[in-house]
């Protein structure tokens, strides 16, 4: 499964900008007039709460001075489900007409037991688990993002903003042998990998909002980051596409649906971590928006 986008979805919105009405400075002889402005709906605080149903892909490798470990695909090799239900939260503070701060948070903990289908070398110092042996496994991940946004261009019906921020990804992966399928796995230090090193990862992005008709909006946004230095390298992609409908006398709440993806890949050789970490998820979301 590959969820790494070739072009962040938000870029499609940028390419489509010429299709949208240009009420300010338009060269059209008769620019389209609308009775509302997207800025009229903007309030100081914006909170999204909802559910997220992603498809997951997890890959971890622990290396040691002896050599490379096995590249373990948790959904394929360790009997982890590749689907889950996650609580999803996003927050925005518009502290001026142009500037805003945003944050979002996703957390997931998973465990599994089963029988190895192939030989796996895991840990530092490494342990070799033979095919047919029983195992217990865990994977915990928390993804948080904080960003600062600036509205670059704004018209009556749409606004384009640039963002700069950081993604904090904290993950823990473990494998342990067990004697029976009902045993509680005991994970020692050598059998657990925890992400560390030079994180959080910075990211730059774009955020595009469009209101084609009154009270109905479309949002596209994406972030990306690449780095290659002496002893580590990685890449990060994230983005989402949402539609929503504003309700209430003062348009203080909304219901929405969307699609969200996240992909991070880190491969580096440091004293505190040697190996590979890849974590990807994508799927639909439904949310309630509160703004005041």
C-alpha cells in the first residue's frame, strides 16, 4: 500500500484558482457578485471534533552493530489490523485577520498476538524469532501538529494561506516471544524501539478554503518536509480535503466530512536509534465544528 501523494491535494486548489470569481481587480467586464464573504464566517476560535477511520501501514526495522534487522511490516507479519477507529481533534485560533495558529492531534495504541510466518531478526542486541514461534507485539503512536498560518490571498469566496509548523511523532514498537497465545508479552529494552532523535519535524504547507454557495465550504490543505544529512534522512507528507455546512443562528457550528492522510519515513544511524521507521495512514473522517 502506498499513500505517498505525487502532488498534495491542496495544489489542485491552487491550480484551479483561475476558475474562481475574481471580485477584486478582476479583468472581467462583469465580475460575478455574491451576497456573502468567506471572511464574514471567520471567528476567533475554531474546534473540530470527530471520528477518523484510517487504513494503516506500519514498517519498522531495528539495526545493530552485527548488521541490519528484518524490515517488519506489522500489518502483514504481526497480525495487526490495517483498519482502526481514532478520535480526531483540530483547533485554530485566528488572532488577527491575516494570522492564525492551528494544532491537531491523533493517537493510536495497538497490540497483537500470533504465530510468526517467517524468520524475523529484531532488537539490539538482535534476537532471531523462527517461523512457527508464538509472539506478542505492540505499536503505539501519537501524531501532533502545531503551525502558524498567514492568509496570502483572499477574495469574497476563497482564501489561500501559507503555513509553517512542526509535526511531533512519538512511536513505540515492540516484539516479544510468548509460550502460549494467552500469555502477556514481556517486552525488554532490546525488544522495544522508540522513535527519538531530531524531532519534531518542521513542515511547510498551504491551506485553501472555498465557499461556492452560502454556508457551504470546501477546505484543502497539505504539508511536506524532506531532509537528508550525514546520518539520517526522512520525508513527511500530510494533507486533507474536507466539506462542511455551517449551521446555527450565528453560524457557530457545522457538520462535515473529509479525507485525511499522513505519511512519515525516517531512516537513520545514530547512537540512540539505528534502523527504519515508516508510518502511514489514510481514510475518511466525520466531524463537528464549533466556533466562537
